[in-house]
């Protein structure tokens, strides 16, 4: 029987592996060298840094993180010490798409502008960025894409330079990994210089990693009115958040863009199946048995004399209203980790039914493309 140390905040995990493994659940920040010394495998999230300090002299042979990002794993050390590692690519892409949709709907309704025709600049076009691209195009936005690694591999068809994106985009959203060095360095990608090149009055959204944005430079840009505003889900030095920056941003959340129940389920499934494949355990087809249903899964949508964009925005906000998370955070600014660890159940678009009245073929197609179930009444 193998021995596993697991982050106690990985959802739906308890009970999945107990028949074949001895598991100790721990707070991710408290997983230390003494805890992992005799473990065969680690199942973690971003709060556990897997490096030489943690792993030296241990018997760990497998690490799986239930997250898209893996910068908290020293992959070179693992590769050099025969420690297999894996992440959960794409697990919460639809959840982040829902978060971005809620931010866009909130900004459009709050500030009374149409998303159609606006230019959306997407920096980083991986699993999440592609989902956001689809969302933007469905909403009738002009989409600019910047992704240097993909540009080099695929050619420049469909991609633009960072300079052009900054100059032309009215809304910019970040979906890059955190690279601290190298050709594709993203640490402080958004800094005093790049903020100075952003189109005046643009909006900035960051749901990637906090260190991608230089906090003081953003605070200055907001104070000086060079941006219309910013929505931040991730922060430099989190869980400690600069209160002055928190006060300046339009929408503030606690690194929960990918925290839908569906996204969490996907990450845990990938972790369990990967571990099963590595240790030849009979869990390579394991799945979570049932997710909680929304209490109000039916959305009655009467299209008569209504703008389709506003109906779509209202449907998006019915599934997830980012303002609720913003209020929770601002009310409890020192409880960043608690708010993450006790996040309410959020379901993605496919869990909801649009009860469509007086709907056009365009309206039905729009809701279906977003992932909603549609019932015409």
C-alpha cells in the first residue's frame, strides 16, 4: 500500500483512494519535509512549494497538482531526481471563462456600454485563453490574440504583437503562466512601461497570476485615470493584499476564477487518474459521483422587445455574479485564505436551463453556444 500526503482542500478527494493507499490530509501550507519524508506521492495545490527543501532525501516518486499552473513545482529538480510530476491542464478553463463572462457582463451593465464591437485583447491563448476567445467572439467583440510561444510554433496567422494589442484593446485580459525568466518571461509583464502603452480608458482583467502585474504601477495608472478600471482575481504577495490597490480596483476577488464545482471536479479527477496510472491502481476511470445542483437552475428568458446582449448578460450573472465575491472580499480583506477555502458552490453554464420565450434562432444558438441547456416555451 502506497503512502500519500494530500492537500485537505482538494475537493471530492476523500474516499477516492483509501482502499489502495494510506493517506494523510494536511493544510497545503503546512506540508513540510518531515511530513513528506516517507511518502510515495504528493497530491497538492498551489500553496505547497515542491522544491529541494521539501523533497531532499524523501522517498517521493510522484507529485500531482490539481491546478493548471505548476510553477510551485521545481520541475528541474523533480526530473533530475526521478520524481514524476503532473498538473491538470484545462481543468478549470470553463470556470475561468464564466468568471470573465461575469466580469464583462458586470462592466457592461454597470457602465452602460455594449460589448458588441468592443476590442478584447487576450494575452495568453492556452486552454483558458481559447475559451475566453470563444466567449468574446460569441458576444460580438473584436478579438486580438497575443501568445509568443504559439506564434513561434504556428506562425503569426491570428496573433498580434503585444504592442498592437495594448494600443488597440479596450478590454485586456491576462491568461499567461508565471515565467520569472527566459524569452517568454511574464513576471511583471504589465508594468509602468506597458501600462503607459495601453489605450487610454481601457479595462484590465487579471485572473492568471498576481506577479504578472506590477502592483504599484497598476495602482498609479488607476490613480491617474489612465485606465477605466481593473478586475483582479490574483494579487502579488497573496494571500496578503495591498489595501491601497484593493481600494482602487473595480472588482476584487480571492483567486477563485477557476473555483467552480465543475472545475474543481475536473482537477481532482485528473489527479486521481494520473496517480492511478503511475502506481497501477484501479482508479484510472474514477469520477466524482454527482455535483450539487443549483437551487435556481431554470432561467426564464423572454426575448420580446429585449436586447439579446442584455439577456445574455443577465443569464450569465444568474449563474455567477462576481459582485457577490467582490463584496465578500472587501468586507473581510484579511480572510483571503478562509474565503478561498470556504468558497460557496458555483456551477457552470451547462448546469442551467434557459427557458426561452419569444426567442429567435439567433438567441437559441447564442445560449447553446455558451453551454446552456435551452428549452423553448
